């Protein structure tokens, strides 16, 4: 029986993979069915995961064991219930308060995180001596980092017309920005290609057995 379900899972995985790939030809019912099943399974999985690995250990167990020592957890519980009020049209306005609190808190936390990682660290990297050390690759990298940061900032300075030496500097900043955007896009494309390779390995290995899985 266990072998049967294992084989059934492999065949279902292969069929759903082909159903998703069929979108490369055109939108069709097979793709829509596979998409809806995937979304439904994902929602169900994360719903169960949230209950058993977040709510029960972090809320229900502490409150049932010793509510006097964990009474502070009643506040996030109340906010969670208030957020569910969005499902009731007459009192959906109640959900705005916890949503605003979550968005505000998240914005503050991520602002500090990005300020440290994207601003302070980059500023620190631009004020160091680029000619320290003997590795010429590292030296060139530090120089490019300084030039790219300064020219990129100059490009976004719109209080002065981009002409003459100032315009040339801003144009250099554009080149650095394009290289940065291209690298980010290439990284995203490589991530998608990795997913494609994983599916092909599944089809040729687990399903057809042509290659070793």
C-alpha cells in the first residue's frame, strides 16, 4: 500500500507538472485546475501549520498552563480576533486597527534593518581606504563600489541640470544602475531556471527513471 501511494504521488506530480507547463502553449483548463489545486493545497498547508506550530505553542499552551504569567499574550490574541472581523461586513472597520498596527510595526522594523544594511554599511564601505591590501581584484572592487555609489547618488540629484561634467557623472551613474538591475534580474532568472531544473530532474529521474534521481 505504501508503494502504491508513492507511485501515485509521482504520477500526480508528473501530471500536474505537465498541466502547469501547458500554459507555455496557451491558457487552458488543465493549467487552471492545477493552479487552483496548488493554491488550495498551499493555503490549507499554511493554515494547519499556523495552528499547530504558531498558535498552539505560542498562545494556547501558555494561556492554558499559566494564564497569570502569560496574560500579556491576550493582547495579540485579541488583535488576531479583531483582524478576523474583516470577514463580517458590518464590523469590518474593527480590523483596521490591528492591520494598521502590523503595518506600522513592520515598517519600523524593516526601516531600521534596511537603514543598517543598505545605507550605513554602504556608506561605511565608501569611506574606507580602497588601496589597503595587495589583492588588485579587491582594490578594483572597492574603487568601483565608491564610484558607483557616488555617481548613482548624483544621478538622483535633480536640483541641477544634468549637463557638462555633472551630466557625464550622472550618466556613469546610470550605467552602474543598469548593471545592478541587470544583475538582480539575472539572479531572479537563475532562481527560476533552478526550479525548472528541479522539475526536469523529477520527470527524468523519479518518474521515467532515465537518470538517477
